[in-house]
């Protein structure tokens, strides 16, 4: 995997506030990294949301098509406003997906270094994208993704970074994907959990040497893995350290055509209080 961040793809939907935050964060990242910035408006088309309306009532179908066009225009206005306000920041391009949104975004995302997604807000009005959009894109694409909370944290992304380390492929890929951000961070914290307190049985952390090889100095935090509540503990540690970015692997497996996430991944995606960079 390349250590350079040259292209960023941002998901846009019908959540105007969320789109504005994603665009603003992505513009700052692109400026810092010298990366190209693209957006893709990807929502579930009316014909897939309400197929019955297109086969029975022509009037209902016309209303749905009109509402869909209006939503798309509102998203485009958010995009144009962000581009207008971005004096000195990189140019950003607009693209629209046709058809099923997850597959469309994944296909374009395969040609990008980093995806920028939004956390699902269960209490908000429908955004046009499926509730599991971020999860599905993470797992189906296999690409690094920066997931932003639906609550505006108001903080810069990547000044203080917490890396949650586990000796797995997913965790290793997440750290490698985060290298461009880790190099620019003011502080990097590395957290790892052992199965027992006995220091003689601790697994050496080769990841420390890996980061040092990339001129990244990390403060190490080691603890004993709890029997439950690891996701909550991780978010609490991030808050204590005033971290503005969490880097971790995304764990899940397919079952009955649906993705079943690991407990920590599920907790973090549900309760995240800071941006999270994940890789499946």
C-alpha cells in the first residue's frame, strides 16, 4: 500500500449539514496532503425505494422524481457553497451516482486513496442513503475510510491521534493507511491491550519500530484487555487524551448476505465521538 495520500473521495447525500462537515474536513486534508478531491452524490433512487409507485400510480411516480431532483439540487448547492468558501483550498469535483448507492460508491472508491463517510444518525431525517451505508462501503471496498461523527466535533482532524493497535491484518492496514496523517500529527498515542498483567508474557510491539522507521514517535499506553466494554473504553481513552482522530481496524464477516461487525467496531461506529480512520 502506498504511503502517499493523493486522492480523496467524499460521500454526499441528502444530509446538508453532514455533507458540509465532510466537505470541509476533506478540503483541509486535501490541502495538507496535496491530494485531489472528488465527491460522489450517492443515494437510493426513488425507483428502488418505492418501486410500487412506478408501476401503479403515474402521479405518485412524478412526485417522487420531482422530490429526488430537488434533493439532488440541494446537495449540489451545499457542494457549491463549500467550493465558494474554500479560498486557497484544492478544487473539488462533483459526480452523481446512478442506481444502487453502495456499489456505485465502492466502484469509484477503488480508485481513491481515502474515502470520507458520515456516521449514521438514527434520530435524523432520512439522508437518502441506506442506514448501513458507511459499514457496507468499509467492508465491500476494503479501502481506508475516514468516518465522521454525525455530531459536529468542531475540532481539527489529525492533530492528536490515537492508534488502537491489535496484531491483525486489519489493524496493520489501518496504521499504514494513516501514515500520511500520523507524520503531520503533533501527538501520536499508541494503545494496546495484553491478556494479563504479567509483563513477562507481553507480546513485543513491532508496530513501535515500524512507526519509528517512518519518523513517527508515539506515546505507548498498555493495559489489560477487559472482558467486555472494550469499545467504550477505547472511546473514553480517546476523550481523556483529547484525541481528534482514532485509527483502528474494522472487523466483520459476511453472513446471510449481511455484514456482521465485531463488537468493538460496532460500538465505535455507533457511539463515536471523534473521527475514525478504519480499514477492513
